[in-house]
C-alpha cells in the first residue's frame, strides 16, 4: 500500500501529540459519543507502516498518557491500545495489502475491540457503561481511516522532497 | 544506525513474532496490575500527578482557543452591554450586602447558642477561585480539570463549589492542575441532609450530569419533591450546609423497602467556568469525647 513513509521521529511524536489533543478537544455533548478514536487510528497507522518501531510498547505508553489525560483508571486505555497494537503489528503484512475498503472495516473492528475493552474494564471497576454509546466512535473512526491514509501518504511524499 | 536497523528488521522476519507475543503478554499483565492498584484510591497518586504535569501543556493548548474566544468576547463587548451588566451586578451586590448584614447578626447568635449547648463552633472557611479548563475528559465519567494545583494549596479530597452549590472534590492533584470528581460521577457519594426536616442520608452519583440518587431512604421517609438537600458535614470532607440538590422525583413502591428518590444537582456542573476551592477547617462533628474518668485511665494513650 504505502511504499514511502516518513522516518522522521519528530513526525511520529508530533502526530501522536496532535492525536492526543484531538481526543480531549471540547465537543458539544451530543457529538461526544461520535468522537473518532484518534489515538487508535494513529497507532494502527504506525503499527502497519513501521511495526518494528511502533508496536505494543508505544501503545502502552500512549495508553497511560491517555488514561491520565482523560481521567480513567490507570491502565484502561493502556490495555485497550496494547491489544490493538499487538493485532495490528502481528498482521501488518496482511493488513497492508488489503484494499482500502477492507482495511477500513478492519479498523472498525479494532476500534470496537478497544471500545469493548474499555467498557468491560469500566464494568469491572464499578462504573456504569453503555456499549451502545461506544458504537458511533467505531463508525467515525472507520470513516476517518481512508482520509488519514491519504493525508499521511501526501505528507510522506512531501517530506521526501525536502 | 541504518545498518543496525536493517539487520533488525530483516532478522525480525522470524524472530519478531514470539517477541511481540511476549511483549504483549507483559504489557497486558502490567496494565491489569496497574488498574487493580489504581482502584485503591491514591496508591498510584504519585505516578498520576507526575504524568499530569506532563500533559498539562497539552490541556492548556486545547483550552487556549476557547479562553481566547472568551477574551475576545469580553474585549469586544459593547459599551451598552457592559453598562447593563454593571447595573445588574450593582443591584445584586446591594442585595447580597443587605443579606450579609443579617448574616453577621445570625452568625453571632449561632455561635452564642452553640456555646450555650456546649458544641463546638463552626470555623471560618477560606476559598480560592480556580478556572475549569475546556477539556473533554472520558464521557462516561463526570470529571473536570481545574487550573490550580498543589502550588495553590489544593489537596486531594478538597471540596469544590460554585455559586449555587457543591460541585465535587479533587481526585488527583499535580503542582499546576487538579482533576475533580463531580458529585454526579457514579463513583461518588456524599452525606447530605434534607433541609426541611434534618433527615440525613447519602446522595449517590448516577453517571448522569443532572441526576443524583438517594438510595438509602425507606418508603416512609419524609421527603417531598422540591426539598432542598444540603451537605451534612458528616464524614468530615465537605463543609456543612452547602446546597447539594433539589429533590425532583419520589417514587414509593409498596413492594420494596426503599424509596427511589431522584434529585437535581444545585450546582451548574457542566456550565460553571469558575469554581471555588474550599479550604475547609471544620470542627469534628460527632459524639463528644468521653470525659476522663480516673487519672490512670485518662493517662493511657
């Protein structure tokens, strides 16, 4: 799928910081359940394109930061992102050659996995959760994926010309 | 460096799979252990407050557009609007001042009566103003971030209130910011009393921003719709007498032992931009200490 990719560390860190900021950007209450899982999206992209550099370790660290940022139990997002990154890194060769629509639906499945893990850990720790409210995120994240791929491809191409 | 990277990536074709699996198992176990420890309040407080310092710039950056928008709005407000607001505020200030005059007399009377009864007087409460950052936290929890931390004297468990009532308490504090749990969070409960009757109970959060529940009152408890609930001060965390909510609905099912009582929080939990941190110094509310009986008994620690 993507042959050229940015090797720049600043690019990677900057991208994750933007994703983290987007995760806590204030939205109107009605739109909140539909907030795309930006960090999940960015993480999967890096796991597919640079699985040696970005995999479960990065996912765990990102998850802890996200837990602090969002005020959840320390480890909830870490667990969800670790599992997502493990699957994405394990199957990156297969996922990379899938056509875009198929990739998109699998991103949805991975986001759903993250949502289910968060819902499940919420339940165990005594927080009431509603799985149905976590479903709009799955749709918006999947819809975001093709645009993200296109954006990263054009950025990578541009950075190579520098 | 490039050489090493290449060998690593080519070797990883066969070696990476078990490593990835092992790493996954390790991190999953670590995450589960952290969650178990973090459920015990405060056990990972140091880790959390350190990381909160790290993410604070990010939160400020996210907050910046909305605070800039407010600043622009304030600066571009027309003269007429300002005059109107000024007139309104003066009128309210006058009203508040007249109420305060009566309050001073009542407070003196209250102190005198308490002295007569032999119970300890309520101490003064200091407050500090903090601002709520425009940052969206987990939508399934009721939490907010404020821009004052331990540098301003904030501490874990500190009550925060707004102009209308109790909002919640600080759950984790870093030097520059703090995260507060609102009273409607499902993990929050606070001791209250019904202002009309003095009936004490506990108001439990539901996870809904505009709903509190009183699950521990029997069917025949004297609670009506419209009753004001104030904090009772039991437990020693919240100051006594602050409004908590208003009873919205009472459902009595004769088949059940407990009434289902719903209340609306008094504070504007999702609209307040400014909150007050209460530095509560209370006298202990509870049974009086037993009088010393004999010299030897009393000397015992």
